[in-house]
């Protein structure tokens, strides 16, 4: 088509991409409402370092739950799957204690995100005066989505997640409590924290229960086992003692220290609070494990 005809058609608001209802793209391949919500999800991801939005959060949490249900029921298009996969969206969840956590962790795909930005970025800066409201909406949604994905890449969030969050394989709260356990181990020489000890004792009990019920992730299991954590205990008189004893693994501890050690000295002041908390949790854990490693060596 000649440029003259292209310019003429665009001057009267002609839409080059037609929204069609199809069997495979339910209900619309290019659904502005869906993309607007996806944009909110990316903004949530930038702020919290995770796309795991609780249902109680509100409309966005309900939307995220619906995507997972549609995926489970085979009612989501490949187009939407690709968009969600690009940011490391987890499709299945499992209950761990009182929380629901991803069943598996996926890394964001910077190259796929860059392709989506290119697809969504409007071909022209200014719409013709005669453009229809539908075209204006579509272009505005595309701009917002491209901008927020660009922010996600520009802020190096992908690298930060991989380095500090490791796709949230170990969440900061669990990691902080694990750090307390390492300090208890340094002080007492074992991980057998009595339940009456307080929050840490209750947490240790919860880890054993999660393991017993098959709700313990492999990563958390490995983190606990490398410091000689014992999964089963037995009553001796009025006390509970480990059913068997396990030795710490210095090489595995060193690997975790290397994995958890932040790769930069300081976060920018603009970094989201969730990311700052995660980095602090990493640093505290590294310091505790280094102190423990120095003792057992």
C-alpha cells in the first residue's frame, strides 16, 4: 500500500488491527481491559518483586487468580500466556502454612519483554484528529504498557530479582527467621529450639510439620539440612530430642553464602521497600552463615 493511501486512511481514524472474536482468543486477542490489568501487574511486580498478588489485595488479586483458573481450564489464549510468561508469572500455587506460594518459580525473559514493548509501542506519536475513541483507547493502553515494561527493564528489576529475589524462591520473612535459627545454632550448638522458646520455637515446629506433611519446598529443605537441622524428634522424659543427628555441610553453606551475597554495596534510594527488605534479609543471612562457618572450620 502506498504511503499516500496509508496517510489518508489514518486521517479518518482507520484501524489497522481489527479486534475479532475467535475460538482460540477468548474473548479478544487484543483486549484493552486485559492489557490494562496486565500493566497493573507489571507495576506491582516492580514494587514488590513478585507477581504473586494475594486475592485479598482487591481487583488485581482477583484478576491474577482468574488467569490461573483460565489456564487450568484451558480457556486462556497463547497470546496471554506469552505475555504473562515473559514476566515470570507462576501458574500454579501451593499452600505453605497460612500462605499460598508459587508451586514453581520462573525467571523473567528480558528478550521477550523487549519484543512486547516493540509490539505495543504505537507506530506514531500523534493520533489524527478524526481518530475513533476505540483507536485512541488502544493506543493509550499500548503506550502505558510499553512504558511500564520499559521501566521494568530500565530499573534492572530483572537482574535484581534474579540476584536478590531468585524469583522469590526464599521469601524475606522465611529467610529472616532462618537467620535467627543460625544465630541460635551458634549460641546453643544445635537447632533443637523448644516450642516454649517463643516465635522461633514455633517456627521450627512449623518447619517440621511442613516437612512431615509434604509441604516443604526442596530449596527450604536444603537450606535447613546444610546446618544439620533434624526433621524428627522424640520425647525423652519431659524434653524432646532429635531422633537422629546430622552434621553441617561447610561446602553447601559456602555455596549459599555465595548465592545470597548481594552483588552491590547499596540500593538506589528509589528502590521499592520490598526489594530493600529482601536485600537486608540476604545480608543478615550471609553474615550469620559466615560466622557459623568460621566456628565449624
